[in-house]
C-alpha cells in the first residue's frame, strides 16, 4: 500500500484501511510520523511542588524517551533529555530537590536548564565543551497548570490547543487538584487508534452506555471539528448536573453536562462540573494499549454525579466493544466501513489526520 486516502466528503468516504491496525510496519512508522511530531501530555506542575527535578519517560514502551522536568531558581520550567551527554547514563532516577544535575557515572555536571558546567579529567580534550555536551532541551508548553512536550512537534502548541483554551478559559484551573487516589490505568487489548475512534463518536452511547444515556440528551449531542482537535458537547437532560456557565461563555444558556475535548493523536480532556478527567492513550503493542485516567477535582461535592459519574463502568463498556472490534478487523471479509454523516464526523476527522501524518 502506497498510502492512506480518506475522502474529504464524509458522505463518500470510506474508513481507513484495516492495514493501519494490523500491519506492524505502520505501528512502527507511527512512532516517528505521528507521535514524535505531536504534543504529548506530561502532567501538572504539581509534580514539582516539593521537588524541582521530575524524571519522566515519554510514552513508555513505545517512544520510550527518558526526560526530566526541572524548575530552576527563577521558577522557570525546562524539559530536558535525562541522558548524560558523556556516556548515555540516566541522570535523575527519582523525583528530587537539587541545585544542579550531576551524573553518577563520571561526575559530569549540568545546570537545571541543561547547560553543562564542568567535567572531571577533560582538560586535555580539544574543542570541549561544545553545544552537543549540553542536555538537549525539548519544547515545553504550559496551559494553566498542565505541561506538554514533544520530541519534534511540527505544529505550534497554541495552534493545537487554541480552541480548547478559548472555549473554557473561564474555568479557574488553579483550583483543580490532582487526585492520584481517584486516578487509574487501564490496559486494553486493542490498537490505540481503535480506542480513540470509539471516544470520538457518541453514536454508540444509546447502544453501549445505558447509564450515560440516561443523563445526557442524545438528540442534542453535537461534534465540533477544529484543525488538530475536536469537541463533543454533552447536553444534560432536565434535572441532571450541568455547568453553571458565566455570561461570557459562548455556551451560556445551555445545559452543558460535559465538554469532551480530543487533541490529536492521543489526548482526551473531559471537563465535568466536578473537574477534569484527562485520558492519555499510550500504545504498547499493535494490539495492546494503556489508557491513563488522571483525575483533577475542582468541586468535590459534585464528584461522581451526572455525565462524569461511574467512569469506571463506562470504561469497561468501552473496552468490551473496542476489544471485540480488534478481533473483528482481522477478518478476511472486512477492510473498510462507511461513516454516519451526522454521528461520526469526529472519527472521519481523526482518520484524515492519520492519513495526513502517515503519508
């Protein structure tokens, strides 16, 4: 296959070929063509409240890139390679408080911005130090309290996140508190893109999620498409929990139960009246995916109510469907499907972005 083609007209388009999900070649190519070129979620600046060095592996078991997030004495954040430029030793093993980074192998010393300052027994080395002796600094984008980076992002972060940032700019993100006790990792026996596709359409809600269908108005469920993201709006049924929107909100006067934002390729930001559930989809193998549900509480008295209630049950229902699709796409008799023009705009948009990046 020379490439993936998705017709821009959803009424004519066929879904992406099953080759994308079953051919190991494409799973490997997606590392560099999709994931190394896009922004990825790190976490919140809460990670550096007590310590100023936080080691982090970007998409562990897939990109597997060791990084370290630092906060210097000017309170500036940096995202650095966590690999010593001398012999490749890992530098920071665990979160810590330090004034500098010293390699435990041969003593090379770095500032918290990655600049190398000294190295024992290197006086005789010519043309040393050079730029390559400093730690590689990756781009770091901060929105509210949340941090993002990328190995080589090809689009500016402001462009990628703009619509989400503007739509809910009224929310007091400084009041959102990360709750590890309410966060959880799920392991799904399916291709990462199949999990994203399921998220990107509300078409399945009446058939799969009876609990969720009882609290949102499926007839009013809508999808809005942006360049590198999309938004699904869940409208609350009468009497169900919804946002108390300020008059400055574009959605003022509507009973919004949930904002479901998706950012290409693998980030989901689900805003509920109680706070935020961030879902990060992490490829592990061609047929195995780790999905991290990260919970940030804003109004605890509203937690586990309305559209944002019983998320574990909703996840189990989604996993069952997605894992059955994983089995089905290997069939000799299935290669493409078609899209619902009214209900699957998000999935069509996702497939077009995959084709754009993979080609």
